[in-house]
C-alpha cells in the first residue's frame, strides 16, 4: 500500500477506536436506545439526498438495519450505559468474528480453514479472560449485552454477504435510515417518552458533538475512506488494519476516560488481537483457482 493509504487506514482505525469513547460521553446526555436512534438519524438525513435509491432488494436493507442498526448498536449502547468500559467494549465487540464464521458455516456453507479455527480459539480464550476479570468487580450483564451485540453483528455480516450491495455507502445510508424508527419505538417503550424529552430539553454541545462525531465522522467519513481503500486494494491488505480498532479504543479509553487497563486485560487483549489476525490469513490458491469470497474478508461497514 502507498504510504498515504497506510496513513488513511490507520486514521480510520483510530477514528473507530475513539468512537467508543465518544459513545460513552454521549451516554451521559441520552438514554442509550434514543441515542442510537439519533445517531442513525443524523447519519441518514443529509446523506439520503446524495446516494439515490437503494441498489439492493428492500428485504436486505431491512434485515441488516434490524440486525446491525437496531440489535448490534442498540445492545452495544445499552451495555455501555450499564457500565461496560469503552476500551473493553471496542475489544469484546470484535468477537463478531467468531459468530460471523459460525453463521457463515451454517447458512452459507463456508467451511472455516484450520488457521481460522485456531485463531478463533485463541481469541475466545482472551474473551473468557476478560469476562472473568471484568465480572469479578462489575456487572456481568453489561459484558453479556456487548457480546450479544457481537452476535447480531455476525448475523448482519452474513445478511450483507447475501445482499452483495454494489454501492456499500448507499447501502449503509439506507440501513441507517431504516433503523431510526424501530430504535425510537424501542426507546419509547423501554426508556419512556419522559426520558427522551428530558434529554432533548437538556441538550448540550457535548451531546450534539457526540451525535455528529458518531454519525458523520465515524460512520460516513470513516466508512467512505475505508471503502476507498477496499476499492483500491485487495481486502486482505486492508482488513488487518481493523485490528488497530480495539488498540485505539483501549488506549483512548485509558487516556480520555481514565479507564483501568490491568496487565490481565492487556494480556487478554493481545490474545484477542492475535486470534483475530489469524482469521485474516488468506489461503494459498493455485493459479487456475479462483478463491471464494468470504464474509470475513471485509468488516461490517458501520462502527
């Protein structure tokens, strides 16, 4: 990769890592489901005027909106509101790799390679260590909500694989738009209209900034740059940079939120990152073979 493209890849990974800190800050001003809905509303409204109509069947837009926008991000925001630290959330959410491989094997008949299975085992060991270390002093339910978010992300990856959107930015903008109403409805039911109205009446520049950063910088700018890289290089050259996301997330959580980073958590993080790196190793193909496309060759679009 050219040096400027390497710099772009590192920048995107850093933005996506810092995004978890911004989510944590925004949760001080908004109920989690309402905050999630506002995030997607802010991402969709300006972009809808430029991307045109959806270029895949509506069923896939709705399916990914429910799995990714509503379930994955809803569970992530609720889990972080319940006490899950930003840095650990950025790491634990990457367990979506396991669930993506599992769902791809069941639904797409994509057989995981031995190196992927080994990597998943190593990363799973790291997640178990984090669960034990975190659960000793904090509510385990918050950790489990983020893990369930990773499960939903895995389903969204497989649905995206089925959809094969020709224009990923168009696709994710419409996914964002469709996710808005279900999220607001869930917020009204579980968080109550009084809490949502109170958040709007007490709106601060910090809250507004959090929404705009997550919607415009992390989602639209971050994904736009990532998609540029994927159009320029093979996925195997780009995807490994996503391993920097939990590094940036844990580092920014420590620097900006004073989150605790223990030696045990650092060791567990190393296991998870090494395990995920193993899943990106490409199979060597003979010249007369065309390698199959895997759902884990490219990460989900939205962070």
